[in-house]
C-alpha cells in the first residue's frame, strides 16, 4: 500500500483551456500549442486568487493532444511558475485512458513533467456494467501504483453516461492515495451525499464541484471548493464568493447570494457553448488566444449574436474584477 497522500488545498481551481496558435483548417488540422499564451493565462490566474490549475482536463482538450504535447504543456507551465517564485503552486494533470496501465503511464509522465496530482477520468467505455465494484477495483489498481495523489473525475457527459454512486466514493476515499474528486454531473443531491458523507474524512478527501453555479450550496455541505471554467475568465469574482463563505461573516450573506446569481447566470455561456465558450470568453475579456482556435472535432468561436445575450452579466463581472 502506498503512503498517504494529501489533497490539493481547498479553494478555487481552473480547468484551463489549451491554447493553440491558430484555428484548424483542412491543410492544418492540428495547429500547434501556443505555450506563451498558456503561461500568460496561468500567471494571470495565479496572481488573481486562483488556488491551482487543472491541466489537460476536458476543458483542456486532452484527448486531442499527443503524449509529448501533454508533457510539454505541463513542463512549460511548471517552469514558468517556478521562475516567478510560485514553486509550490498546485498543478493537477488530467488523464483520459481507459486501461489501468495506460493511466499509470499518463500519471508517470505528468509527474515527471511537474504535476503534483492526477485527476483520473472515470473509465466509461463499458459504462453499461455500472459504476460500482468494477470501477472501485479499477481506481484502486490505479491508486496503488500511481506515485502521486489521485482525484476521481466524475463527468458522465464525457464518460458514456457512467454513474458512480456515493457509496463507491465512500469506499474509494479510504484509500490512502485517493485524495478527492471533481464532480461535474450537475446532480447537487449526489454531490451533497459525497461532500457530507459521514464515512468520508474531509481532511483526507476533498470534494470539489466542477460547476461554479453550484459553488455556494456545495460549500455549505462540506465541499472544498470548485474547479470552474468561468473562473478562467473572471477569477476574482469566483474567488470572492469562496472567500466570503469561508470568512464566516454572516453579514455578507446577501453579497454571497448576489455573487452566486451573477456567476450562475454567466456560467450559461459555458453550458451553452462548452469549451469554445470558455475560449471565446477568455479572448474577449482577457485578450488572450486567437479567434476560432481549437482542435477538431470541436468547432471554435462564438459569434457576436451568440455572445450578446451574456454582455450584461459580463459587464457586471468585469466591474467586480476591478474591485
């Protein structure tokens, strides 16, 4: 059995998008990484309250990157952060593999490149078999040999609608090398059943929501924070809500409610447009990235008409970012 690992610190994390140098075309279907913009964005987040970064998750288009590109991206961000004195800044690397040995290879490469934890996507190819004992065995086998702390990434939308019950999380949370989870299924009741589970030690297993629109309610039931795409556009706003809650200041309840409303409303951009929506928000608000950059099969960009419905709430969030 491996020695006990520790969870990533509580707070707000960003599942960062992967930046490419240009939009894809028939003559250039896999545009190269834009590592300069990648680091610029990472430093902006680190300097504006974001507690750590998730690299190579679903928002990072990990499945569209080669193994060498994945390592190159992690290494570039780790090196750039270190040069700025952020040597302890948390980096979590996602995995996409379906087999135990494949995932272990991804984790080994991520650790070598500079990641401190692995966020392991649930194996959904045989989702028809359910998310019980077989999934528990799979995660246990990965964690036994991972060489780093493992987080369970539960996102049925990209895992063939695999559903992992709270009881499986309670069992896996006992493993000394399984240190937390990201829950992106949108089921607030199931999130509460994990975050508040009486048999889960929250000091050793951190439950993060993958949805900023659920941040405040998840915090109230013992969640550790959020891994949130909107925070990649408006970091100070999402961090502000988290900080107000953990301050315990009862006089700030109304401000917390207003912040949650703004965040939930703005999150609809991501609900509607997914990764292209995150990238378009980063480009329009932070002036980072180029129009339409993505890797197929996704299609990049959100036109002015599609973006217009979010202009009012985005302006409100821009004001909060300046406070």
